[in-house]
C-alpha cells in the first residue's frame, strides 16, 4: 500500500464550496482585503464549512481567521 493509500482523502471543491468560497472572497474584498490565490479561498472555505483546523504559514489565511472564523492552529 502506498503512503497516499493510507491517508484519508477529501474532495475540497464542489459546486457548493466553490460558490461559498466566491462569497467569502467578495466579503473580504468589500473590507478592502485581497486574497492572493483562489485556492486559498477554497481551502479556507472548506475548513470553515467542515470545522477543520488549518495549520498554515500564509498571511491570507490570517484574514480568513480574523474575519470569517477560520479555525486555525497557532
């Protein structure tokens, strides 16, 4: 069995997460905050919607944590 086969895999983006990620991105833009990557919005939104904590080293995720209650490990 490969290492990947031993890990639980999750689908990050379907139509519902994509729409919510766009909504979250626009909400941050209205506050004057620009998220640099679409994938950051998708990852943050998936974590928010699923209550999953995110361990990161990316300032974009700090904005999601501050304004959209992204659960993060610090």
